[in-house]
């Protein structure tokens, strides 16, 4: 049975790293095992155009990722 979770994305500005984050999209992530969710999350972020992740964490309700925008 595959593991499916929502990945909530928050975007950090590299020009203002201490500033507030912007909410990004919520992506759906699926993997055959819990250990496979992290690589699946990284792949989903890359496919959504986010190539600089700062952190990806498990939460009680899914996953959360902080990424840098390109600007």
C-alpha cells in the first residue's frame, strides 16, 4: 500500500532570508514506503520548478518544504 501525503510549500526570498515566507502550492507526494517520501518530495519540488530546497520535514498531517525562489 503506497504512502500518500500532501507537501505544503513555503517560499523564502534569498534577498530577505529572515523575512516572512510566502505560501506556495500544495503538492501530492506518493511513495511505496515512508522512507521513499523524502526523495519523492524532492522530485515533486523539482518538477514544480523549485530547485533550491532549504528544508523538508514530516509533520503530523503530512510534509512541509521551505524553498528559495529564483529571484
